[in-house]
C-alpha cells in the first residue's frame, strides 16, 4: 500500500465513521485537516509561485496570492548565467548524498547486525552511545569536528563531507535497521549456517534480501539528510567548486540583486530530486515499514 | 546409519546451567527429547547441530569428535519450529540451496535430488511456487525436504509440528515416522508434548532442569518411571500422588492415607522408614459402585466426558484424585463411590528425593491385559477380608 492509499483509507475510515456523527465534529475534522495541509503546503506554494513570478509582481505592493503574470526568467538566470554554476552544485550534492548514504547503509547493515546477533565487550556502551550522538544538536558537533578535520588536513574537501555526513546519518540508519533486524527470526540464519554459509554470506544472501524495503527506507532518510545539509557544508567548505546546493543557494544572495525569484527557483531545483525519489521509492518503504511476518 | 554419541555434555549460559552432564547415544533410531520448556532439550539439540558450543563434554558422530566443528561440517540437518525458509526464494531454490555448499554434486544431479525429495514429501507440484504462497503444512514439508535432501548423518527436529493444527500434526507425525524408518537416519526430535513423544519415539529421553531423568522405550518409561518427575510428566491426565504412611504388620505392608488403609501388599520386603508418596495412574484406578465397609470412598466433584472415556475427579480425604473410567460409567457430581487401588499398579516415591522406590513389576503389555476390573476387585476384597 502506498502512502497515498493509506491516506485515502484514513479519510474513508474517518468520514464513514462520521456519517452518523454530528455535523460539528465533521466540520472539526475538515478544519483540522485543512489547517494541517495549509501549514505544510503553503511554503511550497510560495516557493513555487515566487519562482515563476516576474520581478515586478514580486516586489509590487498589491501582490496577491495568485500572481497576475508568469515567467521562467528566474530559471533562465539560474541555468543560463555563468555566475551560478547550478550543475556543479547539483553534482556536488548528488555525489555527497550518494556516497554518504552508501557508506551509512553498508556500515549500518554490519553494525545493526552486530547489535542484534553478536555479543561483544562494550556492545551496550556502543548502542547507548549511538542514541546519545543522535540526540546531540549538529551545532554542538561542528567545532570538535572542524578541529579533527584541520588535524587530518581535510578542510575544504568533499571527503570532509563524506565523513561528517556519515557521522550524522549513521545513528538514524543504524537505529532503523537495528529495530528491523531484531524482528528477523534467528533460525533463518541458523538454517543458512547449517547449509554452509559463513556469517558474511548469510548477511548478504539472507538478511539483506529479506530487509530490502527497510534498506530502501534507511537509504532515503540518509540521502535526504545529506542532500539538505547546510551547517556542516557552510563551515567545512571554502572553494565554490565544492559547494553543494544548499550553500550554493546562499551565494545567490550576494551575486544578484532582487534575488528572491532566483533563490526560489534554485530551491525548487533542490527539492525536486528528493520528491521524485520519494514518490518512486515510497511503495518499497511502506512495504518495509509495515512488513510484519518475516519467516517464509 | 550413523551413531550419535554425547559424552558428559554440559552447557552453561553465564551462571545458569542449561544442560548438565548429559550422556546419550542414538543409532539409526528416532530418539525423542521431551521435557517442559526450559529443561535444556532445545539447547541439547542446538549443541548437536553446532549452533551452540558445549561448555564441557564431547559430541561424536560416527565415532568422530565433532564438538568443535561448524554446523555445516558435521553432516547434520535441522528443521525449525517456524520453518525458517528463505522467503525470497521459491521452493526449488529453498530445497536446493544447501546442496551447493554441502555436496560435490553437479547441477543436473542437484536438480534430480531436489525432485526426488519433493516427490517423497508430495510437494513436486509446488516446486516453482514462492514460499510465501504456501500453507503452514506445505512450508513444513519444504523445510523437511530442505533438511533431508542433503542426506544427513543426523537429522535434528526442534518442535517441527507445533505450528500446525491438530489434524495436520498427527498426519505429519505418521509421515515423519515413515520417512525416518525408510531412510534409517539417526533422528533426534525435540518436543514438549509428551503425547507426541510417546507416539513417535523409538526411545524417549525425558529431561528436566537440564538433567536427563530417564531414557528408554516409551512403554518402559511410562510404566516404570524412575522418579516422580518422569511419572508426573508422562501421561494425561497426570498420575495421582498421595502422601501416605507405611505400616508393616504380620508380614504385610499397609499404605495408609490419614490412617485409612488404601492398599495392602504382601510382597514388599523393602524397609521404608522415610516419608513416602504413593503414585497411581488415573487409568489404573477403578470405581466401585457398591463398596465394602472400610473401602476407600470418594465424592465425585467433576466429570469430564471425553467421548471414548471420562475423567472423574474425586475428593478423597480432602485430596483430589483423578480416575479414567469407560464412557459407559457415568457417575454424577456429588455421588459417593468406592475406589480400588490395585496393589500391582502402585508406584512409590521417596518424598524428598523423588526417586522411585517401587514400580509395577510386570511388563507393560502384560499389565494391561491382566488388569481387568474383576481381578483387581477380587484382590481388593481378599485383602480387605484378611484385614478384618
């Protein structure tokens, strides 16, 4: 079932349930839904509308909710002018997000597996430590991480982002996989041991295929975090050639005058891949998060 | 046929002893490990499989010490309660998967082998189905096929039938027995179900608290339990236990319940000077409609009709005693009935240690035939006559 179907289903249940109930409670439900949608969708709406409005209408006093004229000039500026290398930023973001998610996924498959199946000294400490790291705000980590990067001479390199983003996303992916692996009956692995597979082979051939939907979910979360990250990138990167989209957008502010249309157009370009990816992978994710029985 | 031998095997988990000093042998037969949950039977099986390492002791298969070998290096196959099939593969792949590693067979030989085993379990037409599309019984057949396709020296089953419904379970029991006999593979079967254990086993090993209590044929174990645990664990409804006093007089031994004589035996030469418990199986007790004076009597508290017989719960001197009677006998709640304790069916146990002091002396099959109600009633009358 996709998220869309889930939501539709939820509506049906609520509305059916309310058929016999009072008009007042039905109105209450609609108002609550409308407010939720308004608050979550309005910023997107503004972003989109701003990106296609002419500068005159953007900066005029009697600007309405629906603009009177449309234009693609902001997108032309973003793609056409040499002063905003959108391709470079896009590829930087993509490579950082992909490398981070792949590293985070591989490490967390092995890590989460060890949490659920292996007993080793310090295991409990590591498990707790990961939760604690996840609770820490990114800003508290910036300075210690920066010091480390200076020591290893990694400031202003993409490697600095690969490492720090992995540090940032790993607790979440570990936690997701850890919870899922716990629900896989250990007998499936034992059957594989008896069939002659080593532990690593068992992980690759038995655990990974069974966990595919959850791996997709973990990948998506990790990708999203890395793709949208701003703070670390703004501190650790100096050369414009290495900028990712979020800090690239920031440079627009100083490069142009009347920048809002351009900033919003760039924001749309930044947001689109995540939305497309989510819509495409959503069905795997929901399967993964609702999958109950694992045994054959 | 391969011999499996366990020598003084012990397993500790931290400070907990799961299995202690276990020694047993199986050779081409079906040995059932039975006991309540937590008795160490599954741990024992997992040690034989190599999924757990014994803390101490040795495990031999065909005379070879396999104690430290990996699960795949000891020619065993195992079936789990929850099937543990690879759910991302179809039936054919599930069965054939292990063969790739465990054998040097060519691809065509492997295909042939898989089809052969599928036929044996009647799942040939399911070979190309996904396992998620199978019913519980079919999944269990696939799991059995996957295990046996490798021609293991020792076949291990951990409560393989407990996820199936009652009808399918008894059907699979018969089938498993048939296949085991056909292949003659040494088989260790773990269950907590004493009935399943009795019906399936060539030999029965009863375990409790990590210790082997008794091992032997199901008949011998049932009729001559070596201790109170085995006596109470096997049989449904369970054996009745009564705390009794023993009195010896004029060459007779009298077993007294609150100074009321339950049974008198003449042959008992053992001196008994410690607290004793008397045990008697519900089916060995007989009800007397018209008891003599001084006979043991009880009040019917509850009757459970079972179809072919009935379980009657009687209150005797404040204790509840269960008795199995033919369905034709229909006592009513509140009735007062006489109760006959046949002397040759009496078990005696040491109250503290629980060891059997006296067991029915005759062979199981003989006992069943000899113990007609008329005979025992006759005995009863005789002994009472002598008593007065």
